[in-house]
C-alpha cells in the first residue's frame, strides 16, 4: 500500500518535471526567435 502511493508520487513528480521542462524550453525558444527578429 505504502509502496504504491510512493510510486504514484514519483510518477506524478516526473510528469510535473517533464511538463516544467517543456514549458521552459518553449519559452526559451520563443525568446530566441524574438531576438532573431529584432536583429
């Protein structure tokens, strides 16, 4: 029972981290594109 809850917690954290990385990467890409347009 405890192990199952721990596994769920781990997978939720992994999904959260992956989502955060995706958002940061998209923001960074958009920022770079804006800089290219300005130059």
